[in-house]
C-alpha cells in the first residue's frame, strides 16, 4: 500500500517538474500544472493518513 502511494507521489512530482522546466505559460499548461498539484496534494494527504493509521496501530499494540 505505501509503495503505491509513494510511486503516485513521485510520478506527480516528476510531472510537475517537467511542466515547470518547460516554462510554458499557456492556459492549458497552467491548468495541467494545477491538476498535477492537486494530485500531489491528494497523494500527500493519503500518505499522511496512512502513516497516522500506522502510528495509531503501533501505539495500541
């Protein structure tokens, strides 16, 4: 589970870096970058929730 979250986050970060390095300021490019950023945030939130759940499980074990 955590590997999938990590891979998703890394993939989104790579896409974000590519969009930034291309330097294109077209509306379509900006919208694409916004969607990628939203995906990064979703992946980070999922990862944090996963880690919190793991910590809670350890706490009560």
